[in-house]
C-alpha cells in the first residue's frame, strides 16, 4: 500500500528493480517445472516474455474464474494470476490443489 508521502518516481524505480530481480531469478531455473504461477499483469508479462522467452502460447482454460492457464512450448503450464483477481489465500489453495495431482 502506498503512503501519502509516496514518490511516484521512486515507486517506479523500485518496481523496475524488483521486476528485473524476478526476471533474473526465473532465467536461472535449471529444471522444467510442471507450472509457473505469476501474480500481477505487468509481472506476468515480463516473466513470460523477458525471462521465459515465450513468443506464442495457447490458452487452455482457467484454473479459477479470471485466472487463465497457458500452454507453452517450454513449460507444462503458465498460470497468470492478475493482480486484481482472487481472494487472500487463493494462490496458496491452488498450489495445494496442484500438489495433490501428483
């Protein structure tokens, strides 16, 4: 949450540093995961294009309303959890569900 004294330029700089850190971390994953779930619209776009190099994907459905799942050549599933969608524990609940599928 932003404070009343928040500096928009500083917030943007911090967001860019965090995004770049996430991109570099994902690029270093050396195993093929069953899925990657990303929270946030800009974050999911950056991870998909800049970290994973996704150029084309097929939307295979929704894991929950408003939460699309992509099938890509390099991953089994890419789950895009928009920033404004879902309840507080929904990501955790989805991860638990996906773990039970093993």
